[in-house]
């Protein structure tokens, strides 16, 4: 297959220390996560805050160690040796939600964008300056000759996120992981940034893992999607299948949350209130059980992902229409 990245049974549990005498609790941030990314594909990881999206990104880049499971890049297990770590860190670049997480406010734009080239010792100094100018033009930060002399605070939020995109593209990576790249931007400039990512994704034929809690942007940008709920993928498949024929009640709830508000339905009770607090041991049985209107006795056992269509898998006992 033309799979560039495989994530196999990744597991990462955190122990949260109890405060003020409360008991310590285990958070299963990533629990048996398996998916693959094809060359040139945009795979979306979607789920609410706290579902484990950023943990999975960190596990792929080995900025945190998994409890178990493997990350396989171009048929090589990452972390087996130093070489493999260098390889993933060069070929897989990250875009964070907050540009300030990845750029140093005291550095000029030229040095920020050139930094990955320097780390990976690509080109000599003048070649690097040339590449920086070129990639700034590609993200439409012009005149690039002026922009390179500026500091991050002299740019707008949208421009800063373009700098981060330019920096990620500078080394011509094979994969970009974009962790909620537009969620901190003003509504008015989100579409612009998404369009730009879409355009450059095609131009570079770079594979993307696009992390979001927003299914509307997922539909615009992605080809396949995994729906995460409390550390588990509960539904996975092509965007068209999953978003048009959602099988998991949680996916349906997420889709409900983005559907056009019809004034007629404004005061109707939604079938699922997806922000209801959870008060049972959520890791026992189906994790969505306590918030699910369709729960049956069997849901006390953990459901596995089952094939429900062409390239479409769902972990739920209930057959929804
Ligand atoms: N270093 C950590 N120590 C303890 N708990 C953590 C740590 N990192 C993440 N978590 C917990 O793991 C869960 C998943 O977090 P995260 O991956 O950041 O979710 P998301 O990116 O989907 O919002 C959350 O409950 C979070 O509080
Ligand atoms: Mg996150």
C-alpha cells in the first residue's frame, strides 16, 4: 500500500494526582489508537477537547513516549534508533494551535522560518535565505523581503499562523500535523487560512493529519476521518461515508452540533446533549454510554470497531439509521 505513516495500538495513560485529598485518577488519553495515513492524503482526527488529539500528535513525533504501540513511518518503526527519530522529525512537521507555542517572539521571521532548515542542515546560508523568501511568497506573506525583517508581534494573528505554515513547509516535509491550526484565529480569516493550507497541501502533495473539533472544516479539507472519544477511535472511514452516514451516536451528535440551525427547531430538545457531565467510571464498557440515549445492557462491554461499510468502521452495538 501507499501508506506513509501507520499508528498501531498506541496507548498513553496519564495519572492525574488528586488534589486536596481526592484520589488520583488515570486518564486514558490514547487507548489502542490505530490508523494509517496514505501518501498525499488529509486524515482528520476529530473530537472534543480532552479526547486525546494532541496526545496522539505528540506520540507520533515521539515528544512523549507511548506506554505501548508503534509509529511506523515509511515501513520503519520510529524510535528504534536515533536515525529513525531524526527522520520523523525532519519529515513530519507540526503546526500548533497557538503560533507562540512554536515560534520564539524574540526571533525575526527570517530566522524562525529558517530554523528547521538549520536544524536539519539543509543548504548553505544563501540557499536558506532563498528558500525562506520563496516559502513566504507561497504562504502569501509579501513583500517577503520586508516580512523577513519583522518580529512576530509586528504581524497579525493570521499572518503569524502563515509564518508557522511557511516554517513547516520550509524543509519540504512528507507529513504535516496541524493541531487545531485555525481555532485561535478570527472567524473572518479562518477560511482564508484553510484555503491556503488546502492549496499548498496539493502543491506539495504533502500528507496531512488535520486535528480539529470542527466537522465543517474537516469536510472541506479531509479525505478520511477518525472520530475520537475519550482516547478511543469510535468511528473511522472516508469523510463522505462518516459524515453522510454516521453510525456512532457521538458522531451524530457532533454533526448535529454543526448542522444549520433551523428556527423551527430552536426550542426542540436535541437528541443528545453532548456537553453533559460524566459521572460514572467512563472507562468501563462503552465510554460514550453515560451520554448516549440509545444505551442497552450490552454497552457495559467495550465495543470493538466493526466494519459497517466500504472503508467505514464503527464501535457501537446499536444500529442507527
Ligand atoms: N502531561 C499530561 N499529564 C496529565 N494528563 C494529561 C497530560 N497531557 C494530557 N493529559 C490529559 O489527557 C487527556 C487528553 O488530552 P489532549 O491530548 O490534550 O486532548 P485534546 O488535544 O483532544 O484536547 C486530557 O484529559 C488531558 O487532561
Ligand atoms: Mg489539543
